[in-house]
C-alpha cells in the first residue's frame, strides 16, 4: 500500500459530489479498512484537514479503522427482528463464538446492524456479503 | 423451453433464490429474475409460464424445487401441490390491493425498459399545469412527515437560482420498512420516471438518489437501470427527444440512520459528517450546495406517474382527504403474512394485521404494534380499529411515518422496547444538540434501573422530565420524537414497567 496506490484509488472521486464519502468507500473496498496513513492523503486530495477526515470516518458505521475479520456476521438488532427473536439469536451466537457484539477479532466478528430491509422475514443476518432471512444458529451452519 | 420467474429481491435471495434459480436453469428452464410481488412469506415465489398462465409456487427452497422439477412442474401446472398458489394476481393478498406505485412489480425483469408514455405526455405539458395536478391529487410526502408535495414543488420552481436539484431519499432506515427497497430492486424505472417528471416540472436538471449502503442488491440493480435509462434517453440530454436535459446519479450512504433526515442527508451528500442543519432555510429554497432542492422519498416520486395517468381528482378521491391516494404499508415483525400492501388511506390497522397479515407468526396473542419506525408509537389491541389516515393517527398520538407496522406477540416486554428507543437515539444521534445526545443516554440508564426493579417513583419522574425536554428542545425529530415510543409504551402497558418496583 504505497502512497501512489492510495492516491490512484481516490483520484477518480476527487471532483464528484460527496467525493470524500466515495473515496472512503473505495478505500474500504480496496484495503478492508481505513488505515491511519490514508487520512492525510484523503485530506490532501480533498483539501480539508486531517481532523475533518477523521471526523467523517468516525461518523459513519461503514468506515472501519481496524482490519476486517475473516468472517463478519452482522445481526440485525432493530425492532422487527426483535419481535421474532433477534435478542435470543444474538446471545446464542455470542455464546457459540465466545465473543460479544462489536468486539474486533481477526477470525469471527459479530456486528450489530440496524435493519437490512428483511423485516418481514427476520431475524435478518448477513455473513460477509451473504444475506440470510429467518436466521437461526442452525441455518448459519454453526454447531448449536 | 419453459420460462420461469425467480425474484432477485433481497428477501428471496436471503431465502436461497439464487440456488433455486441455478437448479431451474440446469433443468432447462429459461429463468427470468423478476422483482418481488411483495408477499414476503412466500419468497422465493417461483412462477412458471404454462401456456398463457403463470402459475406460482412458494415458498420454494433448493430442496423443494428439485421435487417440483421431478414432478414435472415445468411442463404442466401442479395445482394439487401444497406449494402451488395458482396465478399470483388472483391471490387475495394481491387482488384486493390498489397498486399504483407497485403496479408493475414482479411482472418482469426490473431492467426491461417500460412503456414511457406517462413521461412523454408530461414533457408536452406546461410545468405549472403539472404542479397543479400534484396539488389537486393531495399527494403528501411518503418519507414520514406527510408534508404536501406541491408546496415544495412550487417553491423550487419559483425560487430563482443558477441550478436546482432533486434529491431522492432512499435511506429507508426505519425498522419494519422495505417499500423503497422493493421498488428499487423490482421496478427502478418507476422511480426514474417520477424523478424525470418532477425535474421537468420544477426546472431541476440534476437528480441524486441517496441510497443506504445496507441495500447492496438495490444498489446493483439501480446502477444498471441508470445505464439503461441513459441508453434509452429517459435521462441525459434531450430526454425522450424533448429539449429537457436531466442527469441522474446514485450516491451510496455509509451507515448512519440520521442521514435519512433531509438536512443531514444533504450534508452527507456534500461529503461531510451527517450533522443536522438548522432550518430555515428549507431545502426547497436552499438545499444541496445551497441551491433550491426538492427532497422526496422514493415512494413520493414514484407516485407521480400514476397521478398523471389517473388525474389529480381520481387519485385524491382514492383516500380519505386530506390523506389522499394510496399508501404502501409494510407488515413486519411477528406476522404470519408479512409484505407490502398498497391500498388507499383509510384502511384500519385491524384489516392490515388480521386481514392481510393473518395475525402473529408465532400463533400467540397479539400484544402491540409499532407504527412509523423507531420513532413511532406502540399501540394496543384496543386501537386496532383506527383507520390509517394522518388525522386519525394523530388523534391517538401516533403517525404513519413511512408506513411500516411492526407486530409483537404477548412475549414482548414494552419496558425493554422503551429502553431500546433511548438506546437507538443514543447510537444514531448526530450529536449536535444536548437534549438528544445526553438525554438519550440518561433515558437508557434510567430505563435500565426500572427494568432491573431498582427504581422508585423518582426514576419515573426523570423519564417524564427527559421526554419533556427532548420533545421541546431537540433540534430535529430524532431527539424530538424519541419520547413517542417511550411514552406510548408507558401509557399503554404500565404493568410492564412496574414489575418489582419498590414504589
Ligand atoms: C431521524 C429521521 C430519519 C428520517 N429518515 C428518513 C428516511 O429514511 N427516508 C425518508 O424518505 N425520509 C426520512 N426522514 C424524513 C426526511 O427528513 C424528509 O422529510 C423526507 O425525505 C421528505 O420526503 P417526502 O416529502 O417525500 O416525505 C427522516 C426524518 C428524520 C427526522
Ligand atoms: S435531535 Fe439529535 S439528531 Fe437531531 S440535531 Fe439534535 S443531536 Fe442531532
Ligand atoms: S428490522 Fe431487521 S431487517 Fe429490518
């Protein structure tokens, strides 16, 4: 990840509306997270302060500042999924994986998400890119 | 070869529709990926073209599709099969709806360019006449606040500025709502048509769709739809041969509920933290890049073609003025038959929950429903006969919001739901004003004391005070409306809050 690589990633977004957000999405796609070294480069390209970039990164859930786990399991915590057992499912998965929602790990990370639009078919879960409706520990193919 | 329809919609895909489609292709069928008809409990809903009929089967899984194939469902209708639903259009759930926005959904690939007669017609009319039709129709914004659309249209049109913008709010963050997603995945051209007409009427030549990042399938489909729309000159220079130019782009958010609020959304679109802007000025006068901006929800824009087709009067007379036209309700949570129900305003909660929804999924007694998203009221069984109009809902201290109804059975604990309302506000607060930023944390902690049985009357007084302050002094409705779920739960289900209290 050289400075030139990073600049190449960002360059196409420099003059777009909301370019900073586009650029940060691109860095997420390319590197999996926003590295401290990215900040001054983004700041330079968009002619804003490093503090401002840091402020943007910290405001949005999607912009992570640590490397992603091999498997990220996002579990919907919002009302429609609560109504069909997402709280119990969350506890089950926490027990199975020996972790808690929101703890960064390199193997499996459980993450809270607030609605995936599958509210009529909850609980909703997303394993990396894969959407799962009516989720259960069994359906996620983990030993219950 | 037999043509088969397998939805590409998120719910269908999350129930293994891709594997089902693959098996059907292997079995020699021509598979068309369509949008969802909105009967969520039947997804993946597979439709097989047998002669002139389309026979539906659902919910189909990779296992059951193998069985259906073996039984020959590609060659003749299996009317006796337990998964057979007949022609889907005659299903009670659909037949009784008035689908104007969702009229085309599910019929075909979402990427097939539709008949564009409505747009062509609109482009021949004087813009002021179009705005008048919108005024007559009584269309109110479907994003939540229900503000009359024509006032914003006219303001944008009449405000002098070098540039004007349309912004479509597809941030759809409310739990229990998925109408925007269904449309973007299943009939994206409906939205594009509406935006082109609105752009022409208001004099805006640039549009942006702000889509939440939690909808990856909608993103993929809408991007492709934009390309196809450019190829067919539905957008771009000289729209459909007229002298009207209109550009449209997609912007994907980054995981912040508050960015659904229009001024926060505009900040985000300009590449900053999504912090609320103080109103006035309203976006219709000074919005995106300080230019006049028409901000509407997906369903608001997508209602426009039908309004022009029917005429303002016919559309207005569909509902119960001043709640005019159709509303796209969404049944979610603990409900047997969840999905999308587009019907005129005025239907009762009971007709939705017990009629369309067929009661709870668990089979246990209904306890409550939350209407209008995380900032909406919890209602009781005794209120189920209330008609769904903005006015009747306001009378019982509730709102319709974006039309989502989340159903809970008798295992729900309303103290826990009230605690969550504060927690959600804490998580999603933009941080700009104190009542919301601090009040939500205090509220959550106090509610935790109440739940643990450690509370006395003092804690209840604190909740009352916090709600009062948040309601009155928050800068936006995030902090301002968080008291609604809290208070509605406490008023209607006091027993859930008084378990084990010392008072
Ligand atoms: C906290 C908050 C979240 C909101 N989220 C959304 C949303 O996700 N989608 C939406 O269309 N409107 C949302 N709104 C309402 C918008 O601010 C705005 O009123 C709406 O987009 C205007 O479009 P309409 O006239 O079509 O309703 C939200 C409002 C608040 C206060
Ligand atoms: S009420 Fe909350 S979300 Fe709204 S401006 Fe204040 S801090 Fe931000
Ligand atoms: S509330 Fe869980 S998917 Fe919408």
